[in-house]
């Protein structure tokens, strides 16, 4: 099993889509192993978007990410990092496939409502950035035997 980080951005929270997006992840079969509301600040955003701090759009991106609280989620499942990335869709929501979260709920490159970790390595780093260890819960879902076939859970 892998655990990945999802952020429901201010563009999700403000549009009152929290429940709808959480529902999509749950219905796919991902287990919520951590979830909390947080107000981000410049410091954590400079870490989280370290690969983008020198880009001209960074100040606008940081402002959009601080515009309201966000919801941070830890989602667990077999190959969860790739599954969640695929559900998220292309960064520019106008180019995202229909059926993806961005393709179904957003129209913007920046106000694209969700963040999802892009690799197993980054998922571990990002989970540690947004959650204390005791805020991530390791429990068994009662329906696992019906979500996965024999041997699929490793
Ligand atoms: P990035 O890590 O490239 O994409 P993703 O979120 O799909 O992993 O970019 C991080 C965020 O930066 C992206 O979700 C929205 C913002 N962004 C812009 O506002 N303009 C841009 O041109 C790009 C590439 C990203």
C-alpha cells in the first residue's frame, strides 16, 4: 500500500466542493488515513512549491493558496500515488480530460482545486510537511477484500 498527499485548495474550499471531491476519492476505494483543515503561509508554500519559487507566477500562486484554509488529506491504497495523480488530471484544467477532477470541476491553470503528490518520494516528503506522524492513521478498511483481488495488496 502507498499513501499520498492531496490538498483541497482554496479554489475547492471556496467553491464548496470539499464533500464532492472527498466523495470521489472514497468511491474510488482510496482510504482516508489523515484529514485536516489548515491555513497555509508563505513559509510552507516556499517549501511545497520549491521547484516553482523563481517562476513569475509564484507570487500569484502563493496568494491563491493562502486565500482561505485548505484541506490536507492522506489517501492510502495500492499504487495510490499514481491512481490519485491520474484522477487529478493535467495541471491546466482547461486541458484536463473530462472524468478527471480538474477536467470536471475547474477552468484554470492556477485555480485547479487539488494538489496531488507526483511520485512516491515526494509523497513521503509532502506527507511529513503537512502531517505530524500521529495525525496519519494506519487502520484496516473492512471492505479491502472486495476492493482488491487475491495477492494484489502485496
Ligand atoms: P506543478 O507542480 O507544475 O503542477 P501540478 O499541480 O499539476 O503538480 O504546478 C504547481 C501549481 O502551480 C499548479 O497546480 C498551479 C500552479 N501553476 C500556475 O499557476 N501556472 C503555471 O503555469 C504552472 C505550470 C503551475
